[in-house]
């Protein structure tokens, strides 16, 4: 989903029938869950920064097309190794909670600072206006924020911090 598509708001497909939860056992997984694939989603190609492509966050990559990445086999490691929390299987709910359907992409990573210190960063990226306010998105945000604290990136460029509660 490119920047132009994101600006149009939620797609018509996909319906979430229940409150979704976070699979804590999948949060630290470095790989995609075997039964999940990005499919039509390209949300991270817009919201994430890709230094290898000199791409800042919230700018559509020059290589993202309607069918996905046009340089897929040669994409940088930053893209190859990135798995959002949905792709890792940490967000319940199947395809209706995929970032391009839910409207929010979640990420978590750890920064290791010597000597022996590490810091967990948990992020939520809003893909279209109001997406953070859905019942389903709020359930995930509240659960992550309560455990880790959360940095929220709004579509208009603002950031806010939600402290663990
Ligand atoms: S946001 Fe997640 S599901 Fe969507 S393309 Fe990126 S890694 Fe795949
Ligand atoms: S290089 Fe490909 S995978 Fe990486 S951000 Fe651009 S379109 Fe997405």
C-alpha cells in the first residue's frame, strides 16, 4: 500500500469480529510466522525509514509499486530483515489485522548498548487518519503500552509516548 493508497483510508475488505490481543511469545521472534505473508500490504515501504535507500519514514519508497517491491530480489537487508509484529504473528486475528487492513503497523526492536544494557522500543504507526481509534487497534495499543510503553507515530507526523501503566 503506497502513500497515495494510505491517504484514501481503510480498504473495504476485511472485518474484525473480536477484540484482538498480543501474542507475547511471538514478540521477540525474528522471523515471519510460517502461515503469514505480506500479501498486498506494503505499509512498511512507506512508514519506515530505509537509510540504504535514503528514504525517510513516512515517504513512499521509489521502488514500491501496486504489485509490491519492484526490486524484491535485490532489496536492501533493512527491508529483507524487517518483520512487523503482525508478520511475526504477535498480533492475533489473521488477515483483518494486517497493517494495511487494520490501519496500524506495530513494531518492536531492541537496542543493545554496552556494557550489557539493552532497551526495548515498541512503536505504532498510524496509516490513515483515525485508524488508531478503532476498538481493535486500541486493544493492541493498550496491551503493548501497559507492558512496554509505546511510541505512537500519527499520520500527520506527530509522535506521542504512552508510558507503561
Ligand atoms: S507492514 Fe508487515 S505485513 Fe506489511 S509489508 Fe511490511 S512486514 Fe509485511
Ligand atoms: S526497497 Fe522495496 S522492500 Fe525496501 S522499502 Fe523500497 S519498496 Fe519496500
